[in-house]
C-alpha cells in the first residue's frame, strides 16, 4: 500500500483532533475546562506519542511472527470481497468484541488492573481516551489487527481501522456538549461515554460500548439519564497520576 494512504490517514486524524478541540472550545459540556489541563503532558507525550509508537512496533512484530507460522499464510479469504464490505465486517466484529472484553475488564480483577489507567483521568476530554495501559493496547490491538492481516484482508482495512479508532476515540471522550438525540441509541458518543467515566454509583459498570451504542441497549448496560450531568470523573481511591506510576501499578501486590 502506498505511503500516500498512510499520509491521508494521518491528516484525517490531525484534522479530526483540531475539529474536536475547536468543538470543545466553542460548545463545552463542562464549562471552563482547560485544553492544557492537569495530565495533558502525560496523555499527549507519554501515551499518545511514545507509547503508541512503541506499541505499534511490538504489535507489528507479534503479527509478523504469527504470520510465519499461520496455516492461512498462503490463503486470502477476501479476494472477491469489496474493500468497503471488509471494512464494515471488521468494524462490526471488532466493536462487538471490544464491548464484551471491556465488560470483562470491569468484572475480573486481573483484567481491571490493565484497564483502570483508562479511568484515572479526572477530566474527560479529547485526549483522555489515549490513556490506556500498554498491556491493554497490546492485547486488544493484536486481537483486532491479527485477523485482518492473517486472513488476508486488504491492507486498507487495517488503515481504516486505525484511522476510525483514533477519531472515534477522541470524539467519545470529547468535552463537547453533543446532543445527537435518537442517533445516540445507535452511534456511541460523549453523551453516554462520559457516564462510563463518572463516579456516580448508578453509572458504575454501564456504557461499555465504543462505537456502536446498540450493544449497551441490547445487552442491558445502557445508562443515559436525561437532564443530568456527572459531578466527578476518575478513580476514587489513590491512583498514581504519572505515566510511569500507572505503568508499574499493574504489577503491585494487592490483598
Ligand atoms: Zn471502562
Ligand atoms: Zn473511555
């Protein structure tokens, strides 16, 4: 695949980020929230730039090794399938997978360890979604990217996935006062996802969906109260706020 596709993907992500930042300044949900808030450096430099880069290299090498031993290495299951159908197919499968894995992460203490960093931000904005432990990224992205490559999908599918993940991830965490009405029952946005990060008792273990809200509505985990706003976000207990602290907190002994 030509580098120009990768360049287009990069431009879409940067443009998406700029539009979302503009939306946050113009139509803020939490008024007075700053762009350069506490933790901005950790989320941008440590998580978005450095960790993403390192995780990308590790995932690529895992998938390369898997490819060497894959029984499917000489087969392509998608030769006669249009690229847009492949994109929709993987989009649906990934979104369904991540709903259930996310739910499991909130249920099993061992998986919660690798997910709690994502809930540690006290301010939810376009950048806060980037805060995910590297083990969580390695597990999810290997599970999601490996079949695309091993089953012989078009390279554009992986690029489409990377681009849409980045933009949608920024959108659902954004501090924009989005009111999408009935669309929120289908497409997930900040209206429901900010409740996933809220401290309120009634919002705990709700709204696990990432892109399609339908999973929460189908499987009974939706929380979407009208005319109500979360008061506090983040973890209630003492949790390290630095990247290094969060990186090693996973391995701490707990009783
Ligand atoms: Zn969660
Ligand atoms: Zn989130």
